C-alpha cells in the first residue's frame, strides 16, 4: 500500500502529526508513506526513514507570481510527481482549501479528510471523498490526526505507544556537542523567548527571575537562550545580561542544528512555539505555558512534559492581540514554571 500525507504547515502542527508515521507502519507493515510539505518546513520531515518520498510545495511564491513560467513549470511538475505515485489513499490532515486542491491533483479517488465540524475552511470538503468525524476524546491535535488516518485500518491508536523523531546529521550533532563542551558540568536549560503571536509571549522580567532561580537551585547549571529574529535577539541579550553568569545567548541555528542541540539539553522552557514542540518530538523534557492558545489541545503530551495554562477566565481565546495582554502575561507565574521544572527534575 502507498499513501500520501498532506500536512504542509505550520512547523508545530507538522511536528504534532509525526506520530501518524509510526501508527501507519505499525498497522500496515511494508506501507510506503509519502509526505507533502511546504518548502520552509521541509527540514521537519527531511531524512525521516519512515517516509518514502517527500513532495515540496512553494505555495507562497506561486501565489506571488501565479502566471509566471516558473510557477507553471513547478506546479505542473508537482502534479506529475503526485500522480506518478499512484496512491491508494490520500490523507488530508491539513484541512484547508490549499491542501484539498493538492490532494485532488493526485487523481486518487480515496481522499480522506475531516468533516465540517473540524474544518476552518469548509470548502476543503469539496476536494475530499470521505470525511471523518472526531470523537469527544480526541482533544489533542495529534489525536485528531491519528483518528483520521486510523479509520481505514480499524485499529485504535490509543492502544499503541507511538514515537516520533526529527532527524539530524552527524555534523549537526557534533556542533551541538562542541557547544555543550564549553558549559559547566551541571544541567543545561534552554529558554526560547520567541513565538508568533503577541499573546503567546512572557514578560522579560519573568524570564530573568526564572533564570536566576534555576541557576540558584541547580548548581553548575547553564541557561541557553535561543531566538528567531533580530527583535527577539535584542530581548534575549537583555535577559541573559540580567540573569548574569551562567546565561548565554546562542547563535541562530537552522532547524536541524537547533534540533540537534535540543536533543542534548536537559530541559526546554517556552510558550506555544516551534522549538518547544521540536524538543518534545525528540524526547527532551519541556515546561511550556499557554495563554491565548490551548495547552490541552496543542501542548506536549506525556509524563516528561509539564503544560501550564493561564488561569485567566478568557484564556484559550486564540486572539493574536488583546488589551489584557500584560495581565495575562503576569498570570503565568515564575513559581508555577519553577514548580514544573522541579516536578520533572527533582
């Protein structure tokens, strides 16, 4: 059997979808699984031995120049590549118009997607031939993806211990070891300050207090601070300076390089952001906090992770900006995060 997974973005959602690979290989030994992904997120799935072939889309570039010769050439080549694989099933776990169109381009009759209650873009239903309703217990996004792919095989994913991984090169692993060799011999914490929404950030003062607290509680430990853009770099430089000795801002790594480092640190702390989900995917302990988003739906799962949800009554609002943002940031206390760290490490 040969199937196609259409999960194109965003990074955190692709990471949450990785357990479907282990599920499908368990229920159908010998299965070939291809994956369709947007080019910026290729590194999340690149090199994964559970994937037979990866197709990449450059949707953003194609939208900018829809009538260019390059767009016509690249989209035609993708269509040919998808059709040449003669899939038995297409699983559209992206669930938007774009993914529906790509699934339809395969020419496959058996295209499975979500039903209307799940979809934000209901026009996706025009492009799927079978639609799967979720069950009340499918509260986490990973469980929703697993529900969709499990239906044709009739085996409940809940009875299985599924794993995921993100593959790095030996060069990436060696570079991470070199960095760690320059640190003290204690625990290594990685703080990731950055995120996509304004309503997912935490207060600078809280990061500083957390760093000082952990360095005091765990002798010879180190705090590494990662960042994603120039404005975040400026902030983490201030945070590291305020924490003092033991705190270090690391270089901006490509995804594979950052993943190699995340595999080797002891614990990662951050909000609802890609590096936290990367860390969880490779088996590193995490403490993460959620304000506008829902930790029950998208936080790391398992005993190796602590998820902290804001106690604000309007928490899980999914708003990108809010006039109560400062109050909401304060609702995630340093004590709560420290307690989460101690739960995992003490």
